[in-house]
């Protein structure tokens, strides 16, 4: 029991202890972490609000997420430089949950997802990302980006659609039906914001593009309102109830409060409560959140390892993500995971340890308390334009285009399958179908590599002439279920009465249950036809598989020889015996 506890302590807070306790952490490192934390914290404030709005909740819940999850995951996780908080990838999962179950349902699903992430960490599934092919990842991230962009059209054009339908085609139909309600002042603000986001990087300044973009969007919206053309803002869209019962516009300038997730309102504004039925209904969504959170956080950690030269602990990172997603909903925060863009900015700003992410969380809290009145002036159309750029960046469109142009046909099929299923259905179906399709196509390609050729007359392998009724075949490649039946099926044509077949297996390193079953069929065929079958140069794994299956030599039917020369000698001896029997 103490040994198990020791292993658990090694996994939790891996990055923090490695960077701050085991390495020599100095004042210089701390100053660099403070600067990086301030930089990323300022970047995170408008993004956290925009992503919360896109997920169907008020913007303050995005700030709570960036603050609480950003601190807890940095402290307990396994990646030194990851910045956790709300991310664009979650929007397609969280928005439908919010529409159906309200904020309370979203928070309960986040807690459940956190538990699943912890279970994944304890089961040591941290290398999960290695088993997801790149076409699958590019496909579902591209699909998510399209869905996010479509969700922003409503605010970008100022259409004032209260709720969007669940299905993608229904969203497009509703948007098209409301195009005549375009609010041009909103379009002007959104277009200006989008233009600044696209042009600003060309200036090659250290300030991220979205900061001047949202600042200008706020000023532009205020000017239009002053001229009698009001634009929907955070203040006009959202409200909250103060401690004295007064309904206030915008976001509250108070720190997150400890509350039970199931005490938060459902879709009808009533306390959610908790029942087994509801937990069962939310389980698929929680599983989807956990899977996407694992993929996003581990992808981010791999990217950061490449940028920094450090190594993350995958299972510790999953553990930290799980702890963060359990704790954060109790303070009103929604689902969180590592954000690649913010984490990369953290490394570029000079971060040295998880302390930078913790300071980023404190900066977000400070911004919530001090800047809430100013943040309320941000226009919804400007936030929509910001999220469209975020969606474009997360889509990795140039990488996808290159893959489509250069990859083989099977990879293209996988990509488009995941892309379309993500858009038309959901991410879980897309990833499941993509991985299954990738596995099937991979097995098909590997099975095609397994071949059988006759080497009876090849003096490199068979130096002496064999009897006329004996043949030697060489099998190359793994003999698994997708290939073995075909290969051994071809050999049955040569296993006839009075004939012998030697199978040279020097280049076969795998024999699975399907291969054993196919070999058993061949042996039974040889017994029926009174033919002889010899396997030679069998490697360790196939030999072990034969032993486990209790496949043993059968006199006059089936034998095993360590080397091809021994099998050839046996064929010559058998031929002489057969001739002697004929003469007698």
C-alpha cells in the first residue's frame, strides 16, 4: 500500500515539483515567470470571455475557468508550460449541453469528465495520442473549426437569433432564413475587428493581434452607439443578480464563489438538482469532453516539448486536467484543457515553470475585479470576429491542404470522413469512425505486404534439388487474421496426395489467433489429402503462439524444423523411403 501511494505522489504535480523543487529555481526564473504570466493573462481575458459566450454561458464563467483551472492544472499537471482554460475545441460539445441542461448541466458534465480523466491517468493511458492518426486529428479539428465559425455568423451579422438549433444543416437553414435581418453596424464592427486581426501580424509587433482588435472594436461600438446606431455588447446581452437582489448588466466584478454545480440553473433557470437519470444522460457528453480534453492537452504538451526542449509527463498531465475539471465547476468554471495558442505564447514570453501559468490565473482574476465595467463594453460582433480567427487558427487549414495533396488515398478518406462526421453529427462519432477506418485501412495495407513465393528452384535458399513431389515456399510479412487465411489458402492447392510442402518462415515475426486458425485449416487439409506440411525457421513469437495453441507435430502430416536445410533433408529421406516402399 505505501508503494502505491508513493507512485501516486510521483504522478501528481510532476511538472511543478520538477521545475520548482528539483531544479534550481532562482529569482531570475521567477521574474521571467512573472513577465510570461502577465503577458498570457492579458491575452487570456478576452479569449476566455469569447469562448464562454460561444459555449452558451455568460462571459464571467470563462474568466472563472481561466483563473481556477489555469491555477489548479498548472499546480497538479505534468507539463511545465501549458496554459489551461476554456478552448475553442470544446465549443461544439459544450454548446448543445448548455442548450439542453443549462449551466448546471454543463458544470456537472465537466466534473464527470474530470473523473474520467483521472481514471485514464491511473490506467496510464497518457500515450493515447500516439494511437490517433494525424488525418483523424486534422479531420475533427477542421470540422470543429467549421462549426465554431458557423455559430459566430449570428453575432457577426447581428441577426439576433435567440437560440441555434442542434444540427448543422438546421443552423445553416435558420441563418439563411434570417439574412434579411442583417444589422449593418454590427457587421461594420465585426469587419473592422477581423481586418485588424488579419493585418496586425504583418507589423511584427510583440502585442498579440486580438488585444488591439477588441480594444478598437469597443471604441468603434461606442462611437456607433453615440451616433445613434447601437451595437449589441456584453453589457446589453448579459446580466446578473447582485447580493441585494438588484439585476445588473454586464459581468460581476467579484471573485468566483464556492457553489455546488448541481445547484446552478438548468435550461429553464431553475436549480438543476441531481438524479441518476440525468447523470446517465450526461455520461456520453462527459466522455466526449474527457476524450477531447485528453487529446488537446497531450497535443499541446507535445508541441511545447518541441518548443522548449523539455519533456512532459503524459499521465501526470491527464491527472492534472482531471483534478482541474473536478475543482473548477465548484467555482462556476466550465470545462478546461490546455490551450495551444496561449501555451505557445507562454513559452515565447520566457516562461520557466508552471508558476507562469499560476500568475496568468491571478492576472485573470485581477482583470475580472478591476476591468469588469470596461469589459462590458466589448461588442458581441467583435467577439464573434475574434472567434472566427481562433477557429481558423485551430483548423490548421494549410497543414490539412498539404496532407490532402501529398497523402495517399486512404489518408484522404480518413480525413474527409472525420471532417464531415464532426460537422454533421459530433466529434465522438467522428473520432470513433476515423480510428476504426484508419485501423481497417492500415490492416488492409499491412495484409497486402504479406506474400508467399515459391523458392524451390532458388539455389540461395535450396542448394540441392528436391524430389519432384516437394515444394518450398517463403512467406514474408505478419501472419495475422487479415492476411493468414489468404496465404495459407494459396498453399492448399499444393497440398495434394503424396506431395510435400515446406514453408520457410524466417521473415514472419507475428502469428496471431487468426493465423493459427488458418494454419490449423491447412494442417487438417493435409491430413485429409495425405500430404505433408513442414514449417521451418519459425521465429520466437510464432513458435510461442503455436505452443499456446497446442499445435504439435503429426507423424506423416505436420512437422517443425529449426532450419530449412533440415526440412530439405527430411524431404529427400521421405522420398527414398517412398521409393523403397514402392519397390517392395
